[in-house]
């Protein structure tokens, strides 16, 4: 394997590691605490609501601190190496709930470790994401690297989402969290120690907080892309957390069959990443991105009518197709926004921009929180102990209706994104100062 391919692999495999812990947290937190531990949907909605606001506040801070970090190990590596074991500990604690907890004490435990684990995920993903535009300087190399890392992410999702019902039925959630945490953490550390950051130049300007905030606040494309991705992220968060409810209450299938349902989404997505990456190379990224968002929005319509395992698999595969398109193109849009800022201000601040875009995605927690509140208000679904008289319709609403509405809004925002004329084909290296050009 030549050095360029090795560089791409070492970075891309990190997505496998970052995906496993957060997928276990976000996908199975609701089914674990609401359906098994007896936490109410209102309390779970409160956790998501509080977490969202904390994440909104801390994300820009982490990015700014990362951009200003100056060590012989680089800017991003210290955050990744220190944050990874803490992330693993938080994940294990979240799914290792003491048996004596109930009521408010159960709520407190779940909220504490959901926020702790989610915050560490923000730290790690912001630094991992900041490396992307720095290591890969044009749309062609970015498309290849992103296709590989999204493939790794989808493999991780097969493990941490599709296989989890079978794994947890055998060894429980606590042991599953330990295994997944160690596996994901080991891969993150490998990526951290092998991905070579660009050396910081002695005369390279250091980002200033106020100037960085002004740049972000005044950046029209940042807000449009951020809102587009926030609504998309909310939709997919509901798909992940809603699928176990849909499998149990709407389709009424077994854990093994649930694995097939999840796998149908992810296997199709793995195959289709290559298709979408080819479209990006053939066309400009923005129209492909919009097409992917629209195809995902439409996919929720047939999924609404799924009533058994076979129709669930077929219609879920359509979701997988659209999902593959969005993950293939979304980060390319974010990298383009960072390039534009670097050209305009002559300062590298990928960290704060990566975290700021992440913070916009974290706003999705407001909508997922609302969705869980609505299934209580509309369908009387309180918990696994008291699912109400229409748990099948509650799960259908959670998985298809609300996500479709969010995706329609996401598609609408995407049409307002425009880059300056002449900058639609990727970063213009000629406009970057010498210290920012990859040697």
C-alpha cells in the first residue's frame, strides 16, 4: 500500500472507531431506559433537551481550544488521545445502571452519563473532523477519503446497531458497552497516532475567539449548511432510536429479525456510498448533496406502510440509499466552508468550524426530544411498562412521520446554499498563503 493510500486508510478507519460508541448510545438509549428500565418518555425527552443545550454551549469552546492548541504532538492528537478513554468509561457507565436506582435517581444517572458520553463524543468528533480538510486538499482526494471513511462508518453501524439486539440478548447491555467501547477506543487511538497532522508554522497566526465567532456568525453558508444538516441529523437520530420501537411494537418481530431490518439499511448504504461518490466525481457536489437529501425524504413515505419483516426490509433499504448519499456529500460541504474561511481570513480554524457545524447538528436534539414528547401526548406511550393503547402507531410516527417532515425542511434549506462564483470545483490552492499549502 503506497503512502497516499496508507494516509487515507489511517484517517478513514477512525470513523469506524468514533461510530461504534455513539451509535450504541444514541440508538439504544431510549429502548434501554424507557422500555427496560422504566424511565418515562417525558423524562427521556428531558434528557435530550438538557443535553442539547449543554452541547450547544460546549461545542464552540472545544473547537476554539483545539485550534489554539500548540504541542509537539500537534493540535488534534492530545484531545483525541485523552478524550478516548473517558468516552469509553462514560459509555460503560451509562449502560451499567445500578439495579437499586428508580425514579429521579434513575433519571439523574441516565442524564449524567448521557451528557458526559455525548460531550466526549463531541470533543473527539470535532478534532477528527478538523483533520479532514487539513489532510485532503481537493475534492477528488476528499471524495475518495470520505467514501472510505463512510464505508468504515457503515461497517461500524452493522456491528453497533444491527448486531446489537442479538449481542445484548446474549451478554446484556453492560458487557456489550465494554466490548464496543474497547473496540472503538482502540481504533480511535490507532488513527490518532498514525494520522499525520500538518506541522504548525512558527509564524502561523493563532485564531482569536472574538474574530472566530464573528466569522462564523456572519458566514451565510455556515448557517444554511448547519440548519440543513441539523434537520437531517434529527431525522436520522429518530430513525436510529425509533427502529427498535418500530421492530417491537409495529412489526412485532424478534431480535434476530430486528438485526435483518437494521442490516437492510446499512448493507444497502455500504453498496451505495460508491455510487454517490462516483456521482460527486462526475458532477459538482452541491446538486448531488441536494439529490441525496431529497431521496432520503421520499424514502420515509413507503416505510410508513411497512407492516411485516419483508416490507420493512424493502422499504428500509430505500432509506439506506438516501442515507448513503447524504453521508457521502455532507462532509464535503463542510470542508468547502472551512476552505472559504481560510482563504478569506488567512487563518486556519478548522476545529472551531468543525465544532460549530457539529453544534448545529446537536440542535437536532431539540427535535428528537419533541418527538418523544409527542408520542406521549398523541399516543399515550409513557414507557415499556405503560406503552398505551397504540404503541404500533406511536412507533410508526417516531420512525417515519416526524423524520419525513424534518427532511422536507432540510431539503428546503439546502437550496439556499451558494458558494462564490469560480469556487464550485473545490479549494483554490492558489489563493492560499504558502504556509497553508500541502507540500
